[in-house]
């Protein structure tokens, strides 16, 4: 019974860190808020792998995961961005932009839960990656002005509900023997995060942005290939109709 509940413990840990991220954002501890989102991403990546390793997958766990994700990767990053970057802009704009992000995240999660996806791919940017981008992006507030943040959060919101394909690394399994090491990995990550929150958050920003941009590039390449194929077919049809 305890073994079957272990994946849900990781999921609730994800939710707990999301709540801490919100509290830290309100307290002005922005680096710690961002790092809570990053560590929550680690827990989110582990819960599904642990469930598969223990053969403990369930609809309950799936729904709990989605509910936790909307807090940790939707609400928490949006409120962090609001607290750190939108305090000096028009309130109406700040409220709207802040609300759009978790709304798109909720749509992304709902679509993921009901639609049959493409094997090996996510349709739309996964909300953990989106939340990680926004949480870490906010830490550059000394170098970036509010309009760029608005553009960034709207772009990432769009990517979540778009049809852009992203590689699915969640299918990479976790050996059953590795389950016992998972709590140790989380503990090490938390210790490193507590001592180096700002540096770690900004360092993780880079691969997250690369992942988000990769999906866009792949989608653009597919559109180019499709357009080229259509042009070739039209040219061939015109040649035969001469």
C-alpha cells in the first residue's frame, strides 16, 4: 500500500513546493521562489517514472498530478513574474497578462488528459517547462524591462496551447532499483538549490529556453517541408497538364 502511494508523495511534494514558491514570491524572496519551481519540476519528472517502475499508475494519480501542476507551474510562476516585474505597469495589463498564463496552462493540461497524443511527442509546450521558463526569466528583471516580460509570458502561454510538437522525455524509464535513490536525488537538489538559488535558476533558464525554441524550429521546418512538397506537387501537376 505504501509503495503504491509513493508516486503521489512526489506529486504532493510538487504541490508543496509550488505553494512555497508563491509564499516566497509574496515575501520578496524571488530567487528562492524560482528555485522552488525548478525543484518541483524534478519531482514532477520523478512521480510518473516512479509510478511506472512500481506499476502504480492510476487515474487518481494522473488527476492529482494535473491539479498540482497548475499550482506549481501555472499560478506560482505567474505570481512570481507579477511580483517581480509587473508592479510598475498599468494594473489592468498586469492582471490580464498574469491570469493568461495559468489559464493557458489549465487548457494545456486538460487537452493532455483527454486527447491521444503523438507517440514520443507532446502537443504544445508542457506546463512544467513553461513554468520553469517564466520563473527563471523573472530573475533577469534588472536587465529586462516589463514589455519584454509581457511578450515572453504571452509567447510561452501561446506555445502551451499551440500544436507545436515537443519531444517527450517522460517515457525514459526509471529502473525499479533506482526508485530508492529518488528521494536522495531530490534531497541533493534541494540542498544545492538552497545554497545557490540565483546561480542555479539562471543556469537552468538556458536549457529550458532551448527546449522551447527547439519545438518552434522543428515546427517551422515541418511547415517549410510541407510547403515545398505542395509546390513540387503543383509544379508536377502543371507539367502533366500542359
